[in-house]
C-alpha cells in the first residue's frame, strides 16, 4: 500500500472529497494541513502553485477532480461501464459549475458586482439543485446508475463549502439530495472520518 499525503489549507473545501474517498475505502492517509502563513513558502513547491496536492510515495500530483477519479477507479466507485463513467464525470463537472458560480459571488469584493452576482445565485443555484434532486430521484437515490459513485461522495463532501459560500443550506428543499447526504454520511468509513476530522467552518 503506498503512503498517501493530502496537502491543503486547514479547511474542507476542495480537499474534502479526496479525504472522503480514502475514508470510504478505509485507506490511511496523512492529512497535511498547513497554516495559512506558511503558504508563500509552500506554493512554489507545488506542481502548479495550488493545492490540494496528493503525494503518493513522495510523488506529487495536483487537480482534485483527477485525483478523486483515480481513487474512485481503485475503490469501485467509477461506474459499471464507460457510459456510467461519463455520467459520473458530467455530474462532478456540474457540481463544480455550482461551486464556481458560488465562488464568483462569495469571493467578489466589489459591493455592486456582488449584488449583481447574488441575483445570479438566487436563480441559478435553485435551478441546478432542482435538476440534481430530480436526477437522484430517477436514479434510485444516487446521482448515477442506482449505486453509490464518486459523484455522490464529491457532492456531499463539498456541501459544507458550498453552503458556506451561499450562506444558506442549498439542499434545504431538496428531499432526494438530503437523503443522499444522509446515506453518504452513514457510510462507516466516512462517518468515522467526519467524527474525528479537525473542525473548520468550510
Ligand atoms: N482545479 C484545481 C483548483 C485548485 C485551487 O483553486 N486551489 C486553491 C485553493 S481551493 C489554491 O491553491 N489557492 C491558493 C493560490 O492559488 O495561491 C483543483 O480542483 O484542485
């Protein structure tokens, strides 16, 4: 078994799907959370100056979605055939579209621009959440293929971060997504991780 290290800021955000996948599979990893003030010295040592980065036996790799896909293939969470794998990729990209829209709003520092982006958020987020909710309803309680996949895990792992940026619970009216969240959080490895992980707002 390789030695795995997840390198990230001391938050959940983009590293949490990776941490959830290791935890689901019961695979040990070093959860390397660095202090924010150390970032300027760490940044130049990262492949593209960003994190999360996964170290596998000392080899560094960036891009959280690619890392999740790599782990999901090993843990039987990447679909039963190429079509399902495509559907899972599409669902994950859609989730990251929601994240990008929320991020554009949350990180906007100009008050006028922020007010404009809030209008977008108020329309776009319920649209995406409604569609994802329907998708789960028509797929036996999962995003794809009537079975747990890494798309479900990515969604639930990112929820705290999405809610933090939105400033409300984006799935509060989405009963099928709420049930999916409960299912993922009751996976034994994930449940144990959530109980022991360091506390952080997002
Ligand atoms: N597409 C990349 C995005 C990585 C990214 O945006 N990382 C941010 C933190 S969430 C970062 O490293 N920010 C610090 C910087 O760019 O200096 C991924 O999914 O891993």
